[in-house]
């Protein structure tokens, strides 16, 4: 009975049938499932076992009915976006990918496809923003890094090296989440080792060389991870200029004097907010001032910055 139920469950989730067809499938499966009465010798036990199994089947059917339309909608939305991209309708594909991200949250593959759509439209600011957001999730994806380089080259928006290139590459080799997990794992290991040695009453001089080496490596990992997170602490304040005409203004007003235009795809450092404007600084230059939130977006989504 159990293998049959599992097979039915997987057929339900993997089948591309429409919601109406799936409803008919459920009705047919309910008719085919044989009623297994309880093995109790008493009439009460048989009746209770029958109604319990019947209730479980009905509850499972309602769960599948409630869950299936959402899954079908999610798959169809992504398939529709991919089909539009393949057909060359990049604007519609970008809108579909953006809607998927709004509903499902950040996903590296969808952000990558969104960046490709904007790059085909020659909208390099939004393309670089999408690639940068995808790099936060998959920093070692070679295709993503190659397309990000192409987009920056097309927009002439090269990054100003803030640190040594080798150090920068090492810091960005892992995502912030991976560095955080490394720090947490090392801290838990060292804490567990200390608790264990304290519980057993073992002096440190009695530790074997393997334990000492493991503790040293954990301590090194803890220091490296904490250092990487500290050096990347300003990532939440990084933004990307979205269009070529975006201007840095002298004050937070539309009529204020424009001091300069960084260019689409350039990175800026986001500062304080004042109405629909944010104070920005362009790294590597002396250009700083106020930029409209519609012209710049934070790389970290949902960080309370423009474009989040």
C-alpha cells in the first residue's frame, strides 16, 4: 500500500496535467484505492480504522488540490519567460523574470536570465544589477562572471579596484552566507571541544596532536571568515546606476544642479536618504551628491535602499 501511495504522490507532482485533469485523476485514484479495514476483532475497531483511513485520504487529496495550482503556475511562469526569451521578446521575458523574483524571492538562475534579457536590450545598468545580485548567491559561476564582464565592458563601467585584486578575488570566492556558515561551524566546533574537555576534566596538555591541529584549523577558519565578513561589510551600501542619463545633483530636488553623470552600470556608495533621493559617492572620483531612487538600485535586495 505504501509504495503505491508514494508512486501516486510523485506522479502528481511531476505530471504536467492541467488543474482540471489533475482533479479528474484524483477522483479516479480514489475509486481505485481499496478500502482497508482495521484488523481489530471488534466492530468498533473496524469502524474507527475505516473512517481514519478515509479521512486521511480525503485530507491528502485536499492538500494536493491546494498545492498543485501554485506549482503549475510557478512552472508555467518560468517556462513562459524562457520561451519569450528564446523567441527574442526580451522585454516581455525580463518582465516575467522580474515577476517571478517578486513572488519567489532571489534565485540565482532567474537573476542570471534577467541579466541576459536586459543585456540583449542593451540596458546595461539593470543587466549589471541582476548579474551582481546573482553573484551574491553563486559567486563562482563562470558563465555569470563572463557575462558580467561583457556587460561592464559594453557599458564602459569598470570597477575601481578598492583593494588588492588577489585579496578581492579571495573575498568574493565565497558568498557572505558561505563565510557566515564557516564562522558558525568553526565557533561551534571550538565551543563543543571546550565543553567536552571541561566535562571530561582533560587538561590541554593531554590533548592528542590531531585534536590540537583540528582546533588550530578551526581557529584559523574562524579568523578568516570573520575577517572576510568585516571587509565585505559595506556591500549592503553598494548600488548600481540604472541608466546613462542618471545625474548626481547638488541637492535632493529635481530642479537641482546636476554635478555629473556616472554612467549606466557604475557602482556607487549609497548614503543617507532624503525623500525620493539618496546621497551617493562614486568610488575613485570626487563626484558625490544626491541621486533619485529611480536612477539607482542597491545590489543587496531588501536592504532598505533604493531598488530593494
